[in-house]
C-alpha cells in the first residue's frame, strides 16, 4: 500500500480487501478509499474493523465482484490487490478492468504468491489460490511502466508489483 504513494483526495480501490486490514492504512493517507469484497463473511469482518476504528462513514465497501461492471471507469487513481489476485480465476478480465478504471497517471500495486512448496503449497491450492507466473506476466504486459520485486521465504515466493498502464 505504501508503494502506491497515495496523496490526499486520491481515489483508491482495495480489490479483494478481505477483512479490511489495509483499509485503515490506506485511509490514513487522506485518500478516498473503497474496499471491494464479494464474500459476505469477509466483508462483515471489514465492516466491524471500520466501525471499531470509527471509519465506517469515510471508507466505502462494495460487495460487487470486481470486473463485473464499469462503475469505476476512468475514475480511480490507484488500485491495490493484496493477496487477492491469485484467488480470482478470471484474472485477465479483472486486470483489463483495472487498466480501464485508472485515470491517466494512475497506478496499480499487487503483492501476491508466485509459488509455494510442501504443505504451504498444498494448503494454498486447497484454498483456491492459483499459483504460477501467469498473473505477473499479465501485469507486466498491461502495465508496461512497472517495478517488480520477487522475494523468497522458506516455502514460498511472492512478488511486489507497482505499475502504470500504457495508453
């Protein structure tokens, strides 16, 4: 989220925000924040987090699956996918939607799994996490101005991607 370089007043989407862990951190930048989460149980946890922090009036939540509508078309300064892109099977359509939703000069930030071994890999696959380089390669193609870091831990590798669309 820090790598997005958010400025006060900018509009940011946290796609697949889950329990809303990043939402207060994004809001602290002064940005206008919308968390997108189609899972009812996860979204309820995000709502509780926002209520506890007194942010329920300033941070929005959207229950619609991202990529299924053009409601943010050309109106977003930044988009965050934090360990969510690997759980979205139609990732190509979702990334294309993200490219269209970004204003000129907008940016996308993604942190996600690349691969995993042993019990971690088996657990991720059972949890519907799609591993492999396909998502990273699609990001590089759609957002040609980018920075990528790949990091390794003992049983998994992940990437941090920040990019801007080519127009």
